[in-house]
C-alpha cells in the first residue's frame, strides 16, 4: 500500500512539473522537476539501497540526473553543465550495467544502434555550432548505455534486465526528443514527449536498483 501511494505521489509530482512548464510562468516546473527526482531518490533510500556496486553506481546516476535537472532549469548558458551532469549519470549507469555483463556480443544490436546514432547526428550536425563535439560524446555514451542494456537482456532475459532495457531505451527517446526540439525544430507537445519519457525512464531505473 505504501509503495503504491508513494508511486502515485511521484506520478503527481511529475505531472505537475510537465503541466507547469509554460513560457509565461515556469514556477511549478522549477519546483516539481527536482522534487520528482528527489522523491525517486528518497523512494530508493526508504526501500533500502542494496549493498552492491550495481546499486551504488545506479544511485550515483540518479544523483547526477538531479544535478542535470537543476542546471537545465537555469538560464541557457548552463546547458553545458547540464549536459555534463547527464553525461556523468549515463556513465554511472554504464558502470552499473557492466557489473552484470558477461561479454556476450550481439552484433546486429550494436550495428543497429550505431547506424541510428550516425543518422540522428547527421540530422542535427549543422544546427549544433560549437556543441558538435560535446553532442558527439553525449550521443556515444547514451548509445553505449542502450547497447549494454540490450546485451544484458539478450544475455539473461530476466525482469531486472528487461527493466534496465526499457529504462535505457526510453531515456534515449527522451534525449532524442530534447535534442530534436532544441537543435533541429521545436515541435508541438515537446515537453510532454521529453518529460514523460524522462520521468518514466528514471522510474524504471530506480526500480532496477531495488531488484538487484
């Protein structure tokens, strides 16, 4: 009952963050975007952080995601800091995933992700200006995270690996929507697409910590 109620509180906070992200008044967004991540972090802590490297690295990923959220809510010039924070978060998730990896390689999966990354970057490249190299690094890291999550699923196909794969793929969808909206072409409903996928991805990854 407590878990269900707490998850409803997290959902409510996430929705307030999205609804409150309006050009003329972003107060609710500024409050509830970090609050949603704090609730996720608090949820994991209250359930009991497992004593293993996987859980610790995942938890670091949540903390740096919270830091990235704060930077991205600040004026435009803090975008690099936000990007760097999420880069560290993704690296932390990769470190966590690696703890479960047995070096089983699925070439079609790696090739598919590499092709997607190259095509997506090619569509953004001319709009990136001085951010070309940072964006290349960021795309490479998140694609590596998704690739590793997929390998874990093909390796074991259990509930934990499925949770990680869904979380990683949905996170990549959120980042892709954000990049498209910011650099290529703003689109209607962008904040819903970006934030719903973002919060769902982080919720899935937080669930994975408790499954370890």
